[in-house]
C-alpha cells in the first residue's frame, strides 16, 4: 500500500475509513470550526456533539435540518463547563475524539488533566504531534513536541518516539525514520538528551517501537538535507530522509513549528496523543484546512485506541 | 543613512570601509576560504596572515605574486599549533579578525578560550550572532545563539542583546527591534527565561542597550509575522518586524538556524562576539558567499573594538 505523502492523500484515507467517528467539539463558533463541521457532515466523515455556552448558530441549525441526526447541540453554563462536559462525553464513550474550537487551550487542558474526571489514565504520557507538509520537502514530516512537554525525560522521549512511529504506521509508512534532534551529532554527558538518545536507539534496536529506524543525535538540517549530511560525512538512513523529528525541548520544537510554518510555507496539522482519546487542539490562528487535516489525523489515529 | 537590508548592501558597506582589516585565517586550504581570500585581496577589502600545517598552495602563491604585500603564509607544525599561532597573532596586534578555515571548531575554540594565552578577557561573555537574509522576510534578521551558549543565564542573555544591538547599529538600524523568544507570550516562573526577559526589558527601558526596542516573551511567528500577532491580539512594535531574535537556548537557536537555512532558503552569515577580536567561525558546509558575508560582518563589527 502506498504511504501518505501529502495532505490530500491524508484526506483520501480519511474518506476511506469504514467507521464514522463521533467528535466532541468544545466552543465551535468560529469560522474554521464551522467549515470543518460542515465538510465532515456533508461528506459523512464524522458526526458531532457540539458543546458551547452560547445558543446554536443559524448555520449549524440549517446543516442539522439538511443532514438530520449527525449533529447534537449541548449547552453548558460557561466555557469551563463546556470543557468539563466534553471530557465527560469522551469518558462515557459517547464520542471518540475531543476537539477544541475557540475555547482557551489552558481551560480545556485543565479539564483534560483533571485527576478524577479527566482523560489521562495514571502513568500515561501526553504529547503533541505535528504533521506538516512543506513544499520543499519530499514527504510529510511529523515532529514532537511543539506544545505540551517542556523538557522531556527519557520516558517522555520514549513515548514521543512510540506515538510518532504508531502514527506513521497508520499513514502507511512501513519503517519510519526517526531523527533525535540535537545541535550537533556528538553524544556529550553535559547534555542529558544525548545520553537519553543512546538509550532510545538501544530500545529501537531491541524492537520496542516495531518497524522503525531511530538515529541521533543529529541536527535538523542533517535530518532533512542529504547534501548537508554528505558534506559532514554522516552516514545513516535517517539523514536527509527523516519522517519524524524528536526535538530536545519545547523551545526547539515550537521554534521549528513556527519557522517552517512561516518561512517554509508549511501547512500544519496537529493532535495530542496519550489521553484516552485523540485530542485536536488547534491554535486560534490555524486555517480551516489545517483544522480539517488535524481532525483527519485524529480519526486515523483512532485505530490505535480501538485495537489496544 | 539607509540601513543594510540585504547582503549586497552589506558588501557595499564593507567596500566603503576606510581601513583595510588584517585577517588571521587558520587552515585556509578549502575552496570557499580561497575564494574569500582572492576576492578580498583583489578588491583591497582585507589583508591576510594565513596559518597552516601544510605548504602554501599554488593558487595563493599566484595571488601573492599578482598582489604582493597583502598575504603572509605561516607554517605551524600541526593544526592545533596553527590555532595557537593565530590566537597569538591577534593577541600581539598583528591582525584584527580571527577566521576559521577547515580546522575543527573545537580545536580552534580551545585555543581561543585558553585562560592564559587565549582571547577572552576575564568577565567577557562569548556569543555567536547569525545574520540571515531570508527571501520571504523584508529585511536582514539577526539572532543568537546557534553555536556557543547552551542555556544562557541572565547576564549571558544581557550580553546577547547588547552585542546584537551594537551590530544592528553598525548596519545602520537606528532602533533595532529585539524579540525575546519563548513558546508563548506568557511570563511564567516555571520558565526562568521568561523572568529574565522581564529584567532585560527593564534594562532596555533604562537605556542600557541604547536606542533599541526590546519585547518578549514572544514566539518566533509573532516576532516575524504581523498577521499572526494581529490574530493573537498582541500589540508591540516588535511583532512582525523584528530585527533581532534572542533564543531561549542553543537547541532552539540551532533549530532556527538549520530550519530557515534549509526550508526558508536563507543565506547565513555568522560571527562570534565577546572576545578581544571578532571571530569568523563558519561551518565546513557553508558556501563561499556565506563565508564572505561573515567576514564582512566581522570587519564592520571592528568599529566596536577600535572605539572601546
């Protein structure tokens, strides 16, 4: 089977999914969310439970009339209550995917991370995966973490690798190439991440992540540019052909996100993995296109939730 | 006076300098270095003391015959000795700028940082400044630190801001806009850099950096993209128009360097500031063009060494 190289192929795979996912969307009253809802309902890609502290907008009412049975509207007294209700809807199995509209990320995260009523089983690690389509790169590129984990521990790096490899497998990438990013290629005890990377490579070699090639420390350019790696004499199948970048910290991951998005004209999609359901957590400034791809990723990632 | 917006304008300013700098170049026998030497000598932009453990190549001999008196060739027993000799040449005032050819960066840095015979006066802070020309940005963009300081302290951030502002003034930027980078715009005691940023803003307001606007924490995209800052409702003169980015750590600075260089098609130039002379420390993979711009920056930066 061909693997997904572009977002339009991701859309194709989304359309081919046998089961229509149900999405709990918190505070959906922004143009991009409304576009995603409308597209998913009219193309039968997902059904929605929409939760807001405001009354249902006319456009949703009209959509519900045209396609009855695919949208529920639930009112909560406040956005915080909407977040709690959304989380509860996931906990009780009424929906498969949690998605953020225009509610503040912090407020939604508080409901998700609530110890008693949240979505994080004890011991689970939450991380953010971004997938981007960059015009100057020959395939999709996934990376962690631009949003959630500030300074990963070994076990957090391990989860980041594991989740990214699983998502890549879902996209049909048989043996994803994982680059463990650092500012040089040297292992140096002064930089704990380079020591952790050595352990991750051992785990990869022992088969912990399934079919995948894990290498590093390696810098961003060496990971994506074959010419640079050749000039530096670095020989690894990951060089110039990475599918996945694991960043040493959130400052670096976020810098990469913002830089490829603006200077590399990349289209970005992102999901949070590790909770009891995939979570779509877009930024306010994200385009409707980007929110749609993010939801598509989350629905594809559901495979790992239903089979485990 | 118009400020420098593109590297060709930087070249113009380099050509207009009244004094021809003398450059100590360590292990110059690579194509890009030879190109830089040839261009600088034929255009009377700089004179050179070339130090190597190998005999003088024919191309340099021919250049010396055509333009006598502008090149000296010094032999050292090993590259390490070449580095020590180069540093000594700077210490004794025989040259103004130190430049790296194909010697390993670590070996040269060891000679520079040597406590007794090196180039770092006690209390001085060494940092790397990159200046890049990105086709999709409306002016040159300078940033620190992609190479030298792993996790800056407050005083190291302070030096980074100071050196970058001085360099921007040299390029004719009257009131450079400095963005203190973080993954969000929130000050948060969990992230020491955001606390340090508040102090840097106080120092800027008190006039410590001269004519400059310093703001942050701010993320990379908000610093360079006016649209993003407007969507997020962030109002600061720095948003969308930064001249200088100060990165929270080396992982983020290096990620930015590699990402704009590859995905943003940027041309990069870089110098190390804080030693008793400007230092040009290019990567082996850098183009001749990039090495030339780096040397031009170093020669322009000399202003701050001769006047202080």
